[in-house]
């Protein structure tokens, strides 16, 4: 029993030395440390955004698009089920029903009368009361209306937010940002990136917000929509040389045909494009704006004027826009940039979610491209798509743009080459390729992000915060030390030694978890200093009471620690509960305060109760003490 203090003392000595060595990388430059320490102890206390400087971003996710896309998937599945129920050979058309997604609901219209048996079979599982995804909201004539179940839609949005957080975290990790903080706050996604300069901030913000929604869609070479659009422009505004609109709001837009023969069937194909010339600019950002202007002009034609004229886009079709270069009659590419509008099949099973690897490559023109590989499921879908459309064109669509539309020469299984958009020079194209590789590796966002808030914190503010926070901690520690030594004499010195070990342990634990030291975190450490000596004050007052009652120092120490222990534990546990609540429901600075508070409570009990007891056991075991300096 008398030798127990020895092993406890050895334990605390080891902890103190190990913590000091562990903290060396935090406070000492790598160049000044021995190589084995740099290799062995790699973790350090990280600085928060308020200390290191950087950027605080808050994003909102467009959940309406998530709901709309899911409804599209439901509608397509219900359509296929009904076609199978009616036994239709041509699945692209239907004589019996029509299904559309309008806003937030699905409208299913039967051409003759509602066939309840086939309807129930088609929506089986979707309207299961035990786990509904769709709710039948009513009928009007031969039309049945379905809305998405509220619980299911909320769960869909929650999962989308969680997936977006993970995707952003993967993208930031790919970029190599040190100690980023990415978390969800209600319906927002908060991203804190410390220690980045303006150029790095701009690049990573581009990478974060890029949806990277990659789709492979067939270019429709059978539709008459573009032909009707060209005829409308010719009749209303007149065509000049090379089928170019002569006047009006669409002056300069031209119609072109691209004819080719399907390799397998020998069938003739004809893709009709509407093309707008885009002014050449020296800066990529200016070029992008010019493409957007041209796109808005064509969008106005498709969405407004042609609709008013009664020319409707075929069902399950959409317009795709490709940024490209003008070519001569001999097929040589010029420096003149153009925007090509084409009709695409809307639905596809082949998307970027199946890509498992992406890396840089170069095409025959020595341009940087992305070489991507599908997983087994994606390879199967891609083989089905390309195998059934040999001799057709396939659009590689990334977010809102068709990056390229190559001719399908043969059945392709797993590997695909993606050429990025036609603007910017070689260096800009290389940067776009590298950015695309980063986002493809991390996965696509479930929906576009909208930046709601951006707060830049300069490093000068961080240095000032560190200086003031350090002074606050030093001044607070000095007052505590002075009080303890003045009031409790040599016992106060023991309490101060426990205080030093306490701070050492707090910092070492934070380094081990690579926790962030923020300005509120420093405040938490200062508060911990006061709370740490509070335990010793309680113990010392109990020991004083026992000494006044006539007990000898050894018995007074035993009794004082025994009586004070549960009082200390009660106060520390209640404070720890408050810290857990702050961490769970707080954000950013509040979490930083809670982390240091909780760690400080644990170390305070360890040092204030057990470490000081070891010192008293050492003192009383060596010789018999008549008086205790307390």
C-alpha cells in the first residue's frame, strides 16, 4: 500500500513527458526538430478560422430539383409498367395513356377510361400505406393525380443534404486544404476553409459548387422539331446566305445539317443544329459570358416563341447546348467559337455516379481530356446504350452543357473519353480537366448549390486574436497562481503544478484529435483554469476542517479527499452535460468552446484530484508530518 504512490507518480511523469514531446510539432518548426520526432509525432493542434484566417461559406441546396428528378424517375417506371400491362410493342408511344410530371405532382391520363386493375399494378409499392412514396391525391375525369409523400420527400431532402456534405468534404480533401470544417446547419451546408489565399479560395469555391452531374444521352436524329424550328425562322424572318436568319431578334442564327449513316443497319441519320456565333474573347470568363448570352437567345426561341407558334418539344426530349469551334468546308477547325443547339433524349440510365476512376489523358489533337472508367453496373448500362445506337451521336452532358457529341462507332463497355468545353486556351482547358477530375472522383452533387453567405477572415485578424487570447490566458493563469500560493501556501504550489499539467494534457489531447483551437476555445481553456483549481479549493477546505477537528495531517488528507470527491464529481458532471449540449446543438465557435471545456473537465479531475493526491502521498510516506502547509 505504501508503494502505490510510486507507480502513480511514474504514470503521471510519463504522461507529462509524453504530452510535452507530443506537442513539439505544434509549437516548434519541423526544421528544428529531430527527424524521428517529425516521423513519429505528426499531429498538432490546428488553428480555427478565427485564428488562421480563411473563408466561411454557407450553401443552400436546391431540393426542388431533387424532388422533380425523383418524380421523373417514378413517372418513367410507372410508364414502363403500364406499357408492359397493355402489352405494347412500341414502348416509345402509347395509345392508352399519357403520363407527365407537372410541378410537384404526377398526372396520369387514360385515353379512354381509368383501368383500375392496371393502375394498381403500375403503382404497386409506390402507394403502399406501410411505406408510401406517392400519395393519390384525386382524380379529374380520366386523369389520376399523385403527389410525393411528405415523410418520403423530407427523408429524400435529408439524405441529399448528407450526401452533399460528404461530396463537398471529398472535394475539399482532394484539393488538400488543411483542417477544413464542413458540417450541416439546419438546411444549410457550412464550409470553413482556414489558411487559404484568394486564388486558392476562388478555385475551391468553383470546385465545391460544381454539380458535376454527368449524363450520356443519345442525340435524337429522328425528330422533326429542329426542322420545324428552321422552317418557322425562314418563314418569319427570312434566310440569307448559308441558311442564316437575316433580321429580327435571332439575326445571325443559322441552321445546319449533319448527315451520317448508321454503321450496323446502314440507316441514314440527319442531326439538325441551330447554331449561334459567339464572339472570341481573350479571357475565359468573358468567353463564358458570351456563350451564356447566346444560350439565352436560343432559349427564348425554344421556350417562348416556338411554343406560342404551336411548335412543341417532343415528349421525353430536351435541348442540349454544345460549345464548339466553327469548321471550314474541308473540316478544318477555325478559332471562331459557336454554340450548337441539338435535341437530346431526356432520360438516361448512364450517369457519372457509376464512374469509379478519372484521370488526365490526351486526344489525337494533343488536347487534355478526361479518361473515365465505369463500374460494372455503369459499364453494363453504357454497353446497352452504345450497342443499341451504333451510328448515332451520343451527347456527353456535364451539368448544363454538352461537352462533346461524338459518333458511336462501336459498342463500348467501361472506358470513355470526355472532352471539356470549347473555350479558353490550353492552360485553361488543362485547369478545367483537372477540376473535372477532382469532382468526378468525389462524386456529383445531388442538386445545385446556392451560396447564401461568404465571410472572409484575414490572417492579420487571426494574429491579433491569438495575441489577445494568449494574453488573456496568461493573465488569468497569473491571478489564479498568485491567489492559490498566497492563500494555501505550499499546498497552493501543489495545485499550481496540477494546473500546469492540466493545460499540457488539454493541448496534447486536442493535438491527438487534431481539434481546432479557436478564440472561444481559448476562452474555454481560461475557464478551465479557474474550474481546475476549484476542485483543489474544495479539497483543501475539507482538509482544513479535518485539521481543526484535531486529526493528524495524514488522516486529514484521507478524509478531505474522500469527502470532497463526490462533490467535485457532481459539479464537473453537470458542467460536462452543458458542454455536450453546446457541442451537439452549437456551431463553429460554440463547438470550439465546448470541445476545450469537455476536455478540460476530464483533465481537471485527473490532475486536480488524483495527481495532487499522489504528491501528498509522496510527502506523507517519507516522514511523519506534524503540520501541513495549507
